[in-house]
C-alpha cells in the first residue's frame, strides 16, 4: 500500500471505532460521551504538528484518551455546549471539564470477526496496547486519578473493555508482557480478552468493504473500509463502569 494510504485506512477504522463507542454511551439518556483525543496521536507527540494543524497545546498531561464520559446531572447546560468542542481545546481550557468526567476510554480497532475466530480457531484474542502509548496514558491517568481509564477493543462483531489499572498491574507482576513486533519494531502488550469484560453488543453489524485509491505514482491500491453498525452497552459493562 502506498505511503500514507495505510495510515489513512487505519485512521478511518480508528475513527469509526471511537464514534461507535460514543454513540453507545449517548444512547443512555443520563450520559454524555464526547471525543477528547486526536485519533492520529499528533496531539501528544509533536507540538510542531499541532501548530501546523491549528491545534493548541494538548500534551501537558501525556496522551489524551480518545473519549470522555460524563453524567449530565453533574455538568451544566453551558458545560455541555463547551464539551462539544473540547477535542480542540488546549489543556488549560479543558482541564476544568475533565475534572467532572466519570471515565475515559482509549479505543482500539481490530479487523477480526471475533465469533468466527473463536468457532474456527478456538482461541481467544487479546487487547492491543502499544508501548509507545502506555507511558503517555499513564501520565494522563496519574494527573486525573479521579477518572478511571479503560481500553476498549472493538472487533467487527464484538467489543470488550479492560481497566487501565488491570493492564498496569499485569505488567508489574509479569502476567502481561510486551512483545516486540518485527513488522514495525515496536513493543506491544496483548492482555487476553478474559482479563476484561464485554463492553457492548452489536445490534447492527458494520459493513466491511474495500475501497480503491489512485496514488501519485499512478498505482491503484485497495484497502479495507468499515462503516455503519450500532453498539449497545452490555449489562456487564453497565455493572463494571462507574456510570451511576
């Protein structure tokens, strides 16, 4: 795949997963979920990149999680309006709103049909957390200890959540170990799905299709596209997440 198109495909899949989760939370009348972090990561790795995109400084507290979740009874009407643009706010402007958040979510997408995998392979899959994200997320969690952070893993037919605290505990006691991925020479942590809980149930499955681009060299390349679908929070998630 041409340089840039692979990034575009992964960005679109990540963005799809985030909006799927946000919609699932917002189906609960008392809850408001909003995008908080910038999907492609430049919001915490490069001040120059943020400046080029017209974004204010957003790296003072590590990596912003993708999603923040609030209880509407704990925020004012004016704050609800402000939260619609928190994703482009500086840390200084956003901090007072973040202090009112119930929880935060970092979303990951995986292109597997998990049920098919289980039935035909007989082995559970795992969460995927890159080592390069681990410390920046830990910095953010330490700065906002009131707001528990969760890792959400979205497949094309199932979804799960893992408390960030469980990930850190597993790394500390050695039950979760990093693995160097030769494809991009980076360490990745793969906690088994059984360490987490079911986040949501697909009431409508997404559409998986292919798209074709023509790059600057005149070469056509196909890549995967995910769209649509509807996720409802599972009862297990409602019991595990501090929503009420």
